[in-house]
C-alpha cells in the first residue's frame, strides 16, 4: 500500500484540477436533464485526457522541461515565438482567473450544504477563508505537502460521490449503455461540449509536464508515470460519472450541485446530502489550489524563468490568479457568467496548446526514441480535430 501511494501523485493533481465545481455542476445538469445518455461523452473525454496527459508527462520526463519551456526553446522564429508567448500567457492567465472564481464559488456552495449562507456577508467570509486556505498551501511551496493534501482531498471527493452514487440505486444496464453507446438527445450539444471541455483542460498540460519532474527524473520511470496517469485519470472520470448517476436519481429540479445534494436528502437522508456537500467542497478547494499553480508553471516556462516554487516571480503569478478569483467571486458574478468566460478561454486555448504539444513530442532532436508512435499521432490528430470543432461550436454558442 505504501509503495502504491508513493507512486501516485502528479496525475492525481491533474484529476484534482479537472474535477472542480464546474465539472460537478455540468455533470449534475447532464444527469438531471438527460439521465445516463451522455455518459459516453465522459468515456471519450477520459481517453482524450489520457492520450494528451501522457504526451505532456513524457515530454517532462524525457526533456526535463515543462511545456512552456519547450515551446519557448523549440520555436526559433522570433515572431512565431512572440505570438506563442503572448497567446499562452493571455489565455492561461485570463482562463485560469475565470476558472479560479468558479472554483472558489463552488467551494462556497459546498459549504452551504452544512450551514445556511443566507447573507452576502456570510458568503464573502467563506470566500475569503477558502482563498486564505489556498494561499497558505501555495505559499509554503513544498511539492510533497501539496501532493499529499490534494491526494487526500481527491480520495475524499471520490469516496463521497461514489458512495452517493451507490446509495442512489442506479440502473446498471442503463449506465453501461450510456457509457458506450453515443447518443445526442435534443438540446444536448452544449452539455456534451461542457462535459468534454471540463475534463480535457489545457492548463493541465502545463501542470503535468512540470510536476512529473518534481517526482521522477529518468526515462526508466515512464512505466510508473503511465500507471499514475491511467489510475488517476480513470478514477477522475469515474467520479464525474458518479455525479451524473447521482443527479439522474435525484428527486426534484436541479440547477446546481447543491440542489442535487438537497434533493438526495428527501429520498436517502441527510447523510447523502452531506456526502455531496463534502465532495463539492473538496472539488472547490483542490481546483482553487491547482489552477493558480498551473498558471504559475505556464508563465515560468514560457518566460524562461529558472525560479522554483518559492521564488518571488512564481509566487507573484499564482497570487495574481488567486486574488482575481477571489475578487470575481466576491463581486457576485453568477456561475453561468463565469463558466461562459472560462469556456471562451478554453475554446481558444485547447486546440492551440494541443497542436504545440503534438508538434513538440514529435521532435526527434528533443525526444529521441521517445517521440510519438504512429498510433499516438493518429489519436492526437483526431483529438485536436474534435476539439477544434467543439471549440468552434462552443465559442459560437457563448458569443451568440
């Protein structure tokens, strides 16, 4: 058990990043509106996330550089390099600030399950308190501390949602059909886009390539890296599926995860409500920590800084993202507004970053014998094509 625990880490942080309040919310709405029929979108997302995160982690291990550093080093043309740097910095910072506001707001929603936050003052106090928690753990700057904290929170979140799903007495045959037989019910396209967009997250590609270097430093560790990816990403995907299952079997109208938690109370008792509340609170805190951390790693790499987790520049970036998230949350923006902003940032960034990643992991001079195989390239191109189509539709719907 100790050996297993020591060999998980970076990919668990990736799972912690993509299972945020946005994921909990979109999965809740998907289950409440379409039942099990959109589980296949999560199955597809899990495969896509594993493919892209494996490329990112392999890049980090083989080159001992993050994705941002690799983009900076491998693009030789000054204009192209400048465009890449501006695009990454702008999209990562704005996108992560929007996600961060949603993460903190989601954690506040989770805490409302345990106590009535009827006044705006109470919500603001909880918002600031959650921001302080994230700030303290990021300021400490100890990777192993962060890793252990986030692994514990992810396991807590996973156990909470999976137990709630089992308690809801799901239809096993319906789940299997929904997970493997694609269908697109009426008015489900935006929900499908949301399910994929909240799982295949662009800033995780920066985060993963940088974090694997904190734990492993040799190509001989690739087997352990891949095992970490498979276990953590599949676990994260199963958590997302569990949320859809819970929402499908919840009584009453659901507009967010808190409605789902309270709906469970009438049929399964207060224990089930608290399980969902704990899961949502854990999801918010984990993502509130990982989003600023990913932005700092992306900025560090693309700017060519040699600083570590406790350097002033690194701390300045994640502090800026965290403070923006707190401010946006305190302003009282509706979650839908925040999600739309995050969708725009994600829609612009994901296909571009995926293209950069695919190009870099095929650089023989950098990757040597660890360049992509033909199958990996086919899967990579297919994922990019799908993300471009979905991103275009997402941007069109949001801007429209």
